[in-house]
């Protein structure tokens, strides 16, 4: 990625942490480009989505292992999202194609994870509902980014507000996978995945509405000031 303007950079507290700075330094010295790191985030998403889908048709033991591994993939995707920006900005490794790599891989990653979670519902008590929720969540996740970029295109600051922006979606998905991995212990039949996807869908829809309202208000204020 290229060096983004500060107002278009998602605020992340862990960006200043020692482990993040140290990891970015190691990657930069090893010659890893920000675009390469962004590409790795999609690879983790593809693996995580596939593991969730596999969990939906696996025995209880294998299902739990697949879901725990999928949760790890979600977190590794977020680590990649953190480190690509650090390498680009702090270590001046950005490129002219960086803006593409900064945004497009995230859209694929969201879709792969959430559609994979929907596929995990094949083994649930309501498989069709789960699959539908997964795809709805994927579409809504992409739409949140579209609304943010719509605002920027209209000359407004990037809006990273929630309640279900990318970090919150991925945190919810991680928790869903971890809890669902232990469902066999209480005789669950996929209810946790259905509930997690429902929370993501509802929260993401609210996020889209909130960001759209913010844009509308800003445009109205601009019109009154003109």
C-alpha cells in the first residue's frame, strides 16, 4: 500500500505496541512489501473460510479443531492488516498501487470469512438460514466499506464508526468460532454460528445506517453553509 493520509487511516491502538513495531521492522528488513502482506491476509481468509465450511460437515472433534484454526486465521488476517500499513508508513515501503491493495483484499477477506461461516451452518439445525445469513453478512460488510469510500468521494473524512466495523466483525466471528468449537459439550447443533452471524448482520446493517446518516447530515450542513 502507499502512505495513506492520517484521516484515512483506521485508528488502531495496537499500532504503537512493541510487538507490532518490531514485527513490521523485521518484515521491512526482510524485504516484504506492504502489498505482499495484504495478499497474505486474503490467503488467511481463504484458509479460514475453508476451515469453517469443513467444520460444517465434520465430526464433533474435527469440527472443533477446524473452528479453532479458523479463529486463528481471523486474527492472522487482522495482524496482516495492521502490519501492511506499518511497513508502508513507518518504513516508507509504499507503492503507487498501494491504495488498491489497501482496500480490495479486505473486501475479499470479509466475503471469504463470512460466507465460510455461513457454510459452517450446513451442520446446524437451520442450514438454509445459516447460509443466507453468511452471504447477507458478506454483502453488508462490503457495503460498509462502500459507504465509507462514498463519504470520502464526497470530500468527507473517512468514517470508521461502528458498532460493527471490521475489527468488531472479526472479533465477533472469532468469538463465534471459539465458542462453537465446544458446542458438542452441551449437545449444541450449530446455534452458536447462527447467533454469531445474526449479531454480525444486525450490527453491520446498523453501521451502514449510521455512516449513511453521518454523510447525509454533513451534506445538509454543507448545503446550508453554501
